[in-house]
C-alpha cells in the first residue's frame, strides 16, 4: 500500500488519517482508553447482549486503526484474549507510537495479514468478531462480501456475535446488511445511523437474543459504572427507530 499515514491533533484529540481528511481513528490524549468516536462506542453495544460474566473471552478484531476498540477491551476485560488482524504494518507502528497500543503478547496478538484471508486460513473460533477495516478510500473490499461474512459465521462460537462498521454511503448500506443477514439466517440488524454516518450491524449465533429495552438500559447503567462507556444514547435511538417491537430487542 502506498497511502500516507497522517497524525493530527486538535482540541486535545489525536486523529489518524490515510492521506485524507477522513478520520480512521481518534484518541483523546488525556484519556487514551476512552472510546472517542461515536461509532466505536456503538460497536461495543454488543457487550450488552450476552452474559457479562462470561462474554467475551476470545475476541477477533479485523482492522486496527487507532486501536480504540482494542485498548477498550484490553483495559476493561482483563480475562479476554484479543487477536487483531491489520493488513498494513505502518498502521500498527503508528498505533504503538501515537495511540498507546499496549504490548502484551500474553493477551494481545497482533497479526499483519489480510483480514479475509486470515479468517479463511485459521480455524480458531471467537465469542466476538469486530470488523472495522477500510482502505484509504473508505472501501472495505473483501470484508464486505458474502464469502467473508459466511466465514465469520463459521468462526464464531455458539452464542457468538459479529459486529460490522458499515459506512452509510450515498448508495446506502442495505446491500451489505442483506449479505450479513443471508450469512446468519436473517439474525442481524443495523443500528440507526449515528451522527458520523456510520451504521453498525450486529449478527448473532446460538440462543436467540430477546432482551427487554428496560433490561438493556439497566445493563447499560452497569457498564457505564464499570467502564465509563455510556450506551444510553444508542438505546434511545433504537427505541426511537422502533427497532424494539413491544419494547424487546430481538436478534
């Protein structure tokens, strides 16, 4: 890859760019473990959907960026093993130099590889797979194709969850969501688009998820007390978008 990697700072926030104004990741310098961007917080809504005492133990992240998701899970879930697949070694170097990516081989395995090829060639399974990979032109390439989503399904443990960052481009995200639904027996939904234009899709395996919105809010309060992550705005938007028929989120 030939794109430049730019690091910028403004108002106490350091951002990662691939040769354009498009933000590939961000970190508040005074609070490096915080999830600064809306869509990264939204991706962590998956933590509300399974038993917090056991979930997640094994996480695969495809796309490192500024390491925001990696650092959040590493800090707040000390029993969790993380594998991060990043295609561009310079991104890993930038994350270590500028974004406080931890070096801990016992819990954090950084792999330089193409995410779609990695998941096809390795048979380890995970509780949670987070996909947030784009090139310099904000294109996901193979990470947004049916074979990749089917492979993700095969690499999830029972009761596993896939979370994908889909950009709400002008042509929309519906075709991407349909590919995910096809791969997961229709057990997928997209959260209402957040202010940045990102749309987060979640797909599940195993036991059907049926959680009352009030219970989700209770869990969100507990998660905020534990990690300072506030998912209540996400739940409000879910409610407003009528994504919870009868007050119950079903996936």
